[in-house]
C-alpha cells in the first residue's frame, strides 16, 4: 500500500487570487447590467436569452475554478444571484423579472459550474 501525498494546488496563489477577482468582477458586472436601466445594457446583436446563458456560464465557470473545494457554496452564490437578480428587476420600472429568464440564467450558471468543476478536477489529477 502506498502513502497518499497531500494534494497540491495546480494554481499558484497569485493566479488563484486573479481567478477569484475575475469571478467576483464578472458577477458584479452581470449584476450591474441586470438591474441598471435598460439603456445601460450592452447589446451584442445575439438573442438576449443567449446573452444571459453565456453570461452566467462564464460566471459559473469562474466561480468553479476559483473555489473548487467549495463548489456547493459557489453554486449557492451563482444560482442564488440568478434568482435574486431577476427578483430585483421587479423593483425597476424599466426592467421586468421573468421566470423564464431566471431559468436561462440558472441553466447557464449550472452548466458553467459543472464544466468548471470537472475541469478543475481534471487539472488536479494531472
């Protein structure tokens, strides 16, 4: 039987801080454009549903990469933000929160979290 060595992180501490900053920064940006007046929202020319899906996919991926040992907490933050941001839109006269929009954000976030978590586990095994 061989002794198992303590696991070492694939990311350096400086890179991990950068990924965490990117995760929180992307969430802050998404929150800003979600609750800000409609005119502030960037327009890519693609479907708003695709924009929502991709935005939360990126946020989910970054949170999974930033906090691989705390994936449940990362999922609570990302998926909770998707729901909370849709609810906050109900308070703005120029915005509207919809269940379908929330479900698209949740799907993007969940897919990003899953893919980010799997990539993190794969990188850790190498």
